[in-house]
C-alpha cells in the first residue's frame, strides 16, 4: 500500500531533522529522532540524548474545489541532558536551520520547498514556526523544549 501524503511529509521532516549532527556542522549532535514510537523522556538514557520527538497534533482541513488544504500542527520536542539555556537555544536554532535551510550555515532560504531529497515534500506550500515553549520543570535534569510548527499542504481527499 502506498504511503499517504501526510506520512510522506512527516517522514521527510524526520529525515531532515536526522541530519542535525556535529559531523554535518551543526552545534547539536542529535542521537535519535523519534516519530512512530515515541518514548517517554524518562525512558531515554544519557547516551541517547539529545533527542527529538515528533508529535503530530491537530490538522484543520479546508476544502477548496477538488483539493484539501491542511493546516497541520506538529510539535518538535527537544530533549537534552545539558540544562543551560544557551545549549537549548542553539538546539532550537539548529532545528530551524535544518527545517528551513537544510544547512547548518543557513545559506539557502526556503530549502523545505519541493520534492525530497532537496525539499521536504512537494505538497507543502508553507511552514510556520509558531511557538517555542520552554519547560519550567526539569525532569531528572533533562531539558525539554517544544517548538510548534504549522505545516500547510495541499492534497486530494483520498491521499490524506
């Protein structure tokens, strides 16, 4: 069975986030990106951090002619074993560079446009970074940030 547009979009996003490593020039060396089987942050050992959890949230659909336009909220949860704000802000910036520029130098703008492997997915027509939420309660000294993104895409109803 062929994957749905939403599955392809979110797996393209996950693949993009997996490139956040020191070897690729980023400040953060992400050990794992979790999409389908999301662990509790308490279940992660120190050698598994920093980690990214992708949690798909509300998708508001609008119908326009024969197309469905989705406004899909996706949470990118960032977990790190270092507790200082500067480390977490670099982590958030690395995620934004990977999503929007596909580069640690952010030399190219809107690199998410178009089909994989250069873009995330051809059905996406906009990505917005909506909110960055910092944890106020550190669990076992791990930091936890949530970056909310709005992924706007277009598809046929049967391809959702």
